[in-house]
């Protein structure tokens, strides 16, 4: 399996993360790259650098106003007397129709949903190449590859069209799906991260040309709280093209795989001819967030189930934080897919 990663993705090195009113060390650490890369290589992946497709594929989903913010805000932040080392908002608008301020502080509140997406010196470049990695991954499938793995870091599924959040800045999985759709494919996105893919849902919520499905810990008491409930089915032309499958906290392999069966049936009934897997590994029983309880064997079965669709699959890395099993879970998932695919052919 081919894999994509760019060394510039190391440049994003967030320090802070606020949870329950307390400033903590940010769990989305650069070290994740090292662990995930080793896990993918153990599954037989061969890494190559992405090509630069320019801003077009990114701007197909993200507003130019938002991209200008991401590109320039760290430099602008330095002009604020006494500002912290990272761009972290302290005020937010009540809705997206409120006034758009000129100040860096105000714009940070407008474009950053929470305190879990700090922007530092290397964030824009890392996010840009993370997105380009996803574009190159999509192009591999368009070029005839049956599968590919994208080590997108920082991750992307909490990023809306003009809003960062939850460690995410550019919606890598969505960008890849849009790239495939623009080339004439009929893509579906299945998000298996422990957190709901709220940014992905938001981007495609009123569209019927990309199916979005998310399996995640029930957001009633789990991030992102305001999105990811079963009644959210899309709107307008998109009604019926979004499926959320929230699970009780600490759901095990059996419960997760039962939900995955429902998800993949919906993908088949959508008539998808290509699948983007938003591959969060934080559903692991060992993950620091402790939302779900998927084992290493469970990840192998998740990968195998994806192969059962019989269509090309692009795995785009989302969450999954440092634990003894992080790299192993990736190895098992990708190996499970490859074994399932070989068995099918």
C-alpha cells in the first residue's frame, strides 16, 4: 500500500489544551508522526511525499477569508502587546452572522471554535501539507491504486469551511472526497474517530453528492457535544445523506462493528464507487480520551470490513493519541484491510 506524508507536517507543535477550565499539555503531539509512520510501515506501507496541487483543492471547501486568517494570524498575533505564544481565542460570536471584526483577537474567536486548536508559527505550513497529502492520496486512487494511507497531521475532521476546532484546521478527509467527486467519482466518507466528525458533517450537510457517516462516542456528554446526534440527517438536498451512529461510552468491539455494518450498508446503498475512511484510532481501549473500547483485534476487523465493499479505499489519518498500542492499532487496521482485500480477490 502506498502512503503519503510530508516532513513539513512536523512544524505544528502545539503546547496548550484547555479542558474543564484547566490548561493542559496538548495531546496532538508531533511524536504521533513517528509512531504512526512506524505503524504504517509495519503494515507494508511505502511512504512518498505529496505533490503540491496548490490552493484550489483546499479552497474548494474552505473560504478564502478563512484561509487568509490561517495563513496570516500568527504573524499578526505578534503585534499584540503581551500576547501569548499561541493564538488561542477568548471570545466567540453567538453565530456566523455576527459582525466580522478587524482585530486579530476577534477574528481568532470567529475562526477557532474552541481552545483545542492553538495556532503557532508552523501551523499553517503543517496544515497545508497535511491537506496536500490527502489530495495526493486521492490522486493515487484516481490513478488506479486500490488503496492508500495518508498520514495527515494535524488532523482535519473537526474543521468546518471557515472554522478550526479540536486540533483541526483544514478538513483533510473532506478535501480528499471533494477531489474525488470533482474527478467524476461518487465518494462516501466513513469516520471511525471516537469524536464525531462535525466539521465534515457541516461542510457536506446540504449536499447529496457526498455521503457522510460517523461512528463515535455519544456527544451528549462527549466532545464535540453540539453535533453528532442521530437525528442530524442533513438538510435541503442533503436530507438523508448524513448518518450519525453515536455509541455509549466504552462500547467494545462487538458494538462498534455492529454500527460499522450499518455504516457500510448505507455506503453500498448510496452507490459509492470510492470510500474515504476518516481513520481516527482514538476509539482504542488504550487511548487517553477513554471514549470507546475497541481492541487491536477490533481494528483489524474494521480494516477487513472496509475491504468488503470492493471499492477503492483511502485511509486519511484523524485522531489517535500517544499510547502503547497506537502504532499497533494502525498496523492491525491496514493489515486487516489488505488481508480482507486479498481474500476477496
